[in-house]
């Protein structure tokens, strides 16, 4: 039974919770896109896990943005986001990646869709690698539990605060923990939200993020991504059949991706298959 939600405020406030480490130019690009938003009622809560002074010059260039900076030791993205969640009081909670950026109307579109679907507590946008690339074949509307695993990273997640009150990120999952589980924190959070509220996806909510097709992750990152995915599936009690599908999926895509995008992308899919199989045991 979905959690009943109160009426959304006429001019809802967004809290954008950004955890960052080691990225300056990318974060600068995100802040530039936030300065260009058609919807202006938002705050930025920034968990800065960098060495002292690393972001100072860049932040000075964006002094007009409503940024609250919280300096933290580098303990991973999940720990940092949980610290920010303690400070988040806005109507809509968002977790932009520090290397993503928004279309000028992203936040405006989120407001429109939450207003159009008052029972929806979580919206998913659609990400592409640049404003010149448009997603095709994206199923819109209500998202199933299994559908949360397709193109639903934190950068496209937008939540009504009441729908996710008390939900926290798993500190074992995600980059920067020192543990083998280098991803899955985003889907883990979304799965808990899905158990409470209606989740919908709409392509008019546009977000941009680098694609692995353009920036191949290292073998170590692939291994950590695979370990995170399989840990997540076991944690949430998915069936062995769904886990088998997750293992075989990159193997099935490998020859097609090699033909469409080159041998490197095919090799990435094969490595993902091998690592998921190894972590399924």
C-alpha cells in the first residue's frame, strides 16, 4: 500500500545533496547548469571530501548559488549523503552526481510531474551523455521493482521528502568505502523508496552524465560494480532467476556492443559478465 502523501507546496523547495571528491571541472559544470535553471527555489548541500582548499576557487565563481558546504573526511559517497540527509528539510530531495549536469528546465519539469501525479513519491528522469543525445525507447509511467535496475542512478532520482523520511544509504555500498562493493547504493535507496511509494519515469526530465561507452572504467572498477550489483540482489532477496538474468545480460550484449561501439565496449561487457558470475557464488 503506497504511503499517503500530503499536497505538494505550490512553490516547492528542492534540497540538492551533492557528495564530491576529486572532481573540480565536473562540479563546476554542474553548478553552471544550476545557475541556468528556469526554476530557482532550491538549495545546495555540498559534502566536500577533498583536501583543504581544493574547491575554493571554483566555489568562489559560483558565489551566487545557495550552497551550504560541509567538510567531511573521505569515507565514501553513502556516508557523505547520509550526513547531508540529516540536514535536508526541503519538499523535494535530490542526489545529483558531482559529474552530472542538468538541462535548463530539469527542476521545473520535476515540479510539473509531481504536481500531475500527487500519489507519486519518486520520479526518475532520463540521462544521456550530452544535451545533443536523446534517449529512445524509454518506457514512461509507473516503474516496476525490476525496472529500477535500468538507467535509474542517483543522478536521475527525485523524491518527495515525506516518501523517503528515515531511509538512508547503505554505508557498505558505493565508491570510496574501501570495500569491494563499488556501486549499488543508488538502487538500494530506490528499492526502499519503491516499497513505500509510487515510482514514475518521464523522459522530459533530462539529466546529462558521462557514458561508460565514452569513458571505459578500469578492470578494478568493473569488478567493484559487479560485486555491488550481486550483493544488492542478495540483500533484497531477488530470485535466483532474476540474478541469473543479471549475470547473463552483459554476456548477451557483448557481441552487439562490440559491433556497434567497438571492441573495448564488448570487452567491458565480457568483464562485467565474468565478475558478476564470480560474485554470484
